[in-house]
């Protein structure tokens, strides 16, 4: 996903100056500079024989010089909201202005990044490749600005849903009181599996389930009981407690990117549902269940933080516990990561992994 996929990326994971080898003419001495290339063509000019057409890659490269942070911010906002309307409201601009900004970005990279259909706005394959790079670029820019005020004045904590439930606010307040001048910035990020750890948008992330990536360090803060989310009129909704086998006849609604529910959870405890309905986020998950499309399985904090008039939650007596995890980038942790982790561990009986 982080391969060199757009003209403004120098290499995988490298957000440095875009010229490099494409601008070899800029590194040549005066004596070595090709005589055919006038100086007025600038430092990114390359040898072009008379009558020869310039390659499209060079044209794209010149367009990349027009790239601005506002283009990337607009792109990420549309991806986050999956709609131009929601993104425009968040950015405090008109939908037409947002559309022009996205069109400019697509001209700069020379590719279509977003497609609209009846389900909303979807990323193209190129857009999928650009997404983590754009997020990393904006995070780097934010860090650069922050560093001029204080080297480590902001700790970005990502989560996909629920965070630490009712314990989130006390933890943030206590950490900021222990570290005067430091601000904890909570970010909901549910379009990537590890809530922004993988692309630099988060320094620390609160996850459900164990991260399989060995590059991500983590501790298990506690184990959360699971609950079934049922349509209000579901046959087993009248029960005070349900079993995994009670749900076998209903389609299962899941969030593949950030969710933790798989059919393997039914191994040894009952027959798994035969149909799986995939949605993008917690809101879509809730609405699908409320509409009677199927049932869901989640941590008990979901029942406290996300009540719905058409959804009932019931404890699942034989469901495996759900690990609540604090994770961070193992290779380059933020300097405040260890302090935040230590404070969070002090609030829970945890198992270190």
C-alpha cells in the first residue's frame, strides 16, 4: 500500500523532496549540464530532443509542485465522511469548492481517486494507495508546526470505536494534569485496522483485539465481555441472556476493517450464522441491525456508549472475552508513549504482551 504510487512520493514511506532522480539535471555541474536544456526550463528540466514530445511522467511531475496540504486535507475528509456533503461541513467550505479541490488533486496526480455511486463515495485503487501517504504527510506537517511551540506538546490517541468507554475522559484529564502543557488529541479513525498507528496519524491507539502486526507494540489493558446487538423484535431479544448458538439463524453484521467478530468465534460453541453482511463503520452496523438486516456482536462498552431505540443488547454467556488494547508504533514511539501507557496500565489489571 505504501509503494511509490503517485508522482509526489519519492519512495515508500519517504515524504521528502519529490525531485530526486527525476531531476538529475539539477545535480549536474555547469560543465556537465546538457547544452540542449536552457536554464530557463528550471531545475527539473530533462534532455528533450528537437521535435520530441515530453513524456507524460514529466508533465505529472511539474503538476506535483502545485500540491498543497489543503488538497490532502480535503481528500482525507471525503474518505472519512464517505460523502462530499459531510466533508464540506467539517471543512467549513461549500460542496462546490470541495469538488474543485478534489478535481485539482486528481489532475495533479493524474489519476481518479474517488468514485461516487448509490452507496456514497468510494476510493479507487489509486486512492487506496494514496490514503496512508496523504495521512502521513498531514501528520508530519502537524508535527512540524507543533514542534515550533513545544517539541512534544501533543499526543495523538486514535481509536475506531468506544475508546476506553467511561474511563477515557478520566485518563486523558489525569495525563494532562501530570504533564502540564501537553494536550491529548483523541482521533476516531476507522478506515484502517490500527486506528492510525500504521500511517502516523496516531501516536497511540486504543484497539479491540490483538494486533497481528509484529511492528506494533501493545499491552492488554483488560478483557471486555461481549454482548449481542439484536433488532428489537428479534425472537431472542426477550431473553435476559443469550448464547452464541441462539444467533445461528440470523445474518451476522460485521465491520471487516476494525471489527473483531468473525465466524471462528462460533467454533466449539454452536453453529455459526450462514450469512455475513459487511458494513463500513459503527453507525452503519447499528442501522443495519436496527433495520432487521441481521445481528451483531460487540464489547459491552458498545451497549453503554451507543444505545439505539431499535436495538437491544444482551450479554452472551459463552462468548470469548474481547481484549482492550493500547498500541503504539514499535519502531518509532512518541516520547510520551511510555508515560501514557504506564498511566493507563495503572488504571487496569493488565497483561503485558
